[in-house]
């Protein structure tokens, strides 16, 4: 783990005390879904609310602009 990296247990993101910090340093991030299922890409805002960014199907990618320190959450979706 890098010195400026924060590790968060993904299962704790349902905890309302987990919130993205306020930040002014904007970054570009590219996500690639290499999982066999579709995933929901979500951001946990500064109030702890989960905000959906995008749905990525297997093999799809997305570029988002976010801020350093923001918490992101991925949820697997079952497509029937």
C-alpha cells in the first residue's frame, strides 16, 4: 500500500459513516470490467450517499473524473 493510499473494506461501504472527503485535486480514472458479470460503478459522496455513475458490462470500460480520496463502490449485477 502506498503512503497516500487508504484501504477500506468494501463491505463497510454500507456504513453511513463512510464518506468521501472534500478534495480539490481532480483526477481522471479509467475502469475496465474484466469480471464475467456486469458491475455498477458508484461513488460514495461527502454525506455518505451512494451515487451511481455507470453500469459496465463485461469487457466495457468507462472514464470518469473524480477527486483524490473519493470512495468508489462496485456492485456485481446479475443480468437475466
